[in-house]
């Protein structure tokens, strides 16, 4: 299978199983599983108030942030899959995002 076809297949899989808590997503790669194991407990403990998912991609961490009690908003350079970020832009320069708006950024 050519690399382009493999990448397209991977993107379709991740679009269908975007949620970080989806076991299929976690078992997709060792790196994804390691990230989920290390970041989920910290995110669940700290994501309170209004939370910005910076570099949200497909919004994979939305369910974790909402389950932790956070009000979820996101920023990314473009929509991915079915996810539409709250803000479109680069996280290095976010003039459209009001200063002091967030209690937590992940």
C-alpha cells in the first residue's frame, strides 16, 4: 500500500474514532496510548472552569475536559474531521481570543 493511501486510511480511522477515551483510538499506536495514560489523569484533575484546548485537532480531548467539569472551547488552524474549533488561528498568535478568558489551557 502506498504511503498516501496508508495516511488517508489512518485519517479516516481517526475521524471515526476521534475521542481520546475511545479504546480504538488509544490502541491505534503506542504513542497515543502513552499520551492518554499520562495526560488523562492530569487533564481530568485540572480542567476546571473555562478550558481552552489549544491545538485541538479533531477535539479528541473534549469528552475528558467536559467529564472533568470544564467548559470546553478550542483553537486550531483549521477544522479536522467533523470538529469545528471555537477559534480558528495559530496558538502562537491569538489576537481574536480575549485575554484572561480561560481558567485552564491544555
